[in-house]
């Protein structure tokens, strides 16, 4: 069943749809948490917390267009909440801080504007890709997954993932007017 339909069914009270969502997204969420640098145990707990919270508050939830993004966002928030709980706050001595003013405010604004413009160009180029290619690019550059890991998530052979990735990069290069390196750098930020 399509993820959006499964989500809708879950919101309407179908408990078996919840299990489908859990089975569909657990592995992806788990790998995402690991890529953020958290331990396996912390990630497992956070994924469980996310699904528990969704289940107990399902009557308050609304329909979302992209359930995958919603779950990844919930997991990231939960992981950082856990991190903040564990983090010990140390007192800061402001006299010891050194303030460097290498860049003026105008320089910072110009740099931000250039980054925003480059990010928009990248988004436009990525929108020209197929949904599968966009997912592969996302997993490769945003989550730093290798072809085998992407293949597991998308249920594809790693060779197919690699071919689709290279076709997507070629399409971006062909469609791009700016330098390929600056586009790849923008994908990382």
C-alpha cells in the first residue's frame, strides 16, 4: 500500500497500518540516526519513542504529504532532545572568549546571499530529476550512505543504485550552467 494511504488509514483508526508504517520506515530511520552520529542504542530508543508518540497522539495528528520527511524530522528532533538531556552544561567565562571580526556584517550578508542563490540553483536542478534519483542523491549526500545501504533502503541492487546515481549526476551536470564542484559543495550544506 502507498505510504500516504497507509498514513491516512492509520489516522482513521486502522492499527494494522501503524505496523506497516513501522516496518516500512524503521530501517531508514535507524540508519539516518546512525549517520547523525548517535549510538545504536540511542537511535533504537529514539525511533521507538517517535513511533510510540505517533501512536498515542494519533487522534491529534493531521494528514501529511510526505510521511518519510515527517518521520525523519520527528526522529532528528527526538535525538537532539535526548542529546540535550544528556549534555552537561558548563559555565562559560565570557572573559575568556575571543571575538574575531574578520568579516564585516556586509561581507556576511553577501556570503549568505550567494549561498542562498546557489542553494536555489541546486534545488531547481534536483527538481529536474526523477523521484528515485532525488532519493538516491538525498541518501548519498545528505545521509552519506553508500550504494549498498541505499540499495537496502530502496530495495534495489547496489549496481542499479550506482547507475541511477551516475545518471542523476550526469543530468545535473548537463543541466547546470555553473561549475559542477560548487553544486556538489552546496549539496553538502
